[in-house]
């Protein structure tokens, strides 16, 4: 029996039990168990921890209820800007990307940045140019549209506030910067 | 934000994190998720970590690397380091959120100081665990 340990998360915050219907909770748990199973299967078959975390995060990115990939929240401009990173504990090599749009799985781009770019951290439209040279999968804006995310944005888009994913608090930024 | 951490059968640790950021964000705001040492970190000598929460606080506290350093330089266990950073230091900082962490012998910690965190974990061939609230 191969020994391994594996954990995933789908975000933290003020998850209001009053808003969490039994059906919704079951859907969230389905998303978590699917991703956990994908990573576990890789580890059980002697695969690497790097492959397991990448595959599990890609599964969560494809699941519309978590704030990543398909379920990414809207920016003030009504677009989606995504960030991702990955790190190998053996080599301390890492790959990261920030502020990219239309990329189906930003975590896959982060892995390619780690292994093929010669850099650690790429951002914005130039990172998208690199992604295209590596055959990374792009999607249309419609792919990233979910009614729930759209409504979340509509609630705050004419204000100076922004909102964390699992939160009922609207932030203005003063508090954080002291 | 979503994330994963793993220890494979060769003893190698790895961590990954991905996010859509904050609703209505402007000015190219970036949180901790793509920042190695803040939102994501892995080191075969200590642990693998993926964070989620209010990015500005995780960046300023360099949370993921902070936990690794407490283990490497101060000899804290993964549990002690996670409890101190997430339940004490971050709370004083006003930073809401949590993380998932695995150490070199496969211990798993999932600390969070918010009301809930979507999380799931498994060790060897034990049953999978899935939880949302404390």
C-alpha cells in the first residue's frame, strides 16, 4: 500500500448556514469529493504530489461554485482576472501567474511557467501570450459566466467596495491599510 | 479560491492554489494566491501549504512561509505553527481566512479563523473526509 496524504480547499469565509440549502451543500461536497478523488487516484497509483495537486485544483477550477477558473468572480470591468501558483517541495521550483483572462485552467499555466518559462511569476496579457505559445486552453467569456457570480457583481459594481468570495462583508479597504 | 497540498509515496510535498480574486476588484489588484510564500508554499524539509482568505493580510504576514519557518527554525510542529499563525497572529492582524497544510510525515492541518472553509482530506486508505463548518 502506497502511503500518502492529500488535502484540498474551496475557500474560507462567512459561509452563512441560513443561505446554505441542503441541495447546495450537497453540490459543494460533490465538487470537493470529485477533486479529492482525482488527486487520490494519482497518489494511490504512485503518482507525484505535484501531479496530484495540479489535477485536483484543475478539477476545482472546472467546478462553477468555487471562486477559480469557471466560477471566478467578476472584476469591476465585468471581466475575469485569475491568479494561480504551484510549488514543488523537492526542488523548491515554483510557477505562478496573475491577472490572466479566458484561460480555462490557470493552474496548468502555472505548472508550465514553472517548467518551461525559465521564470517563476508571469502576469497579465504577456502571460496570456506565453500561454498561447504553450497550447494552453482558452475559453470564451460565456464559459466563465454564472448567474450567481453576475448577481454578486451587480450588487457592488457601482460602489467603491469589493467583496471576498464567501463573505457578506463589503470592504472599502481603509481598515486593511491601517 | 481553491487549493491542494499533497505528500506522495516518495516523500515529496507539493502545493497549488488558484483564484478568481475579489468581486468588483479594480486597479489590477492581486491577492496572496499567486505569491509563493504568502498563499502557496512547499518544502520537503517542512510542509506544503495553500491559503485562502483576505489576501492583503496573508501577503503582509507572509503566512505560508511563516509557518514553514516556525517549523524549520523554531522546531514547532505543523499543528503548533498553524494554530499560532492562523488562530493568533492573523486574528490580531484582522486577517480572516484559513489554510490547508501537510508535513513531511503526512500530518494534515486545516485551520481557519472564519465561520467556515470548504475542505476535504484523505490519508492512505482511510475514508475521505469532507467538511464546511467547524
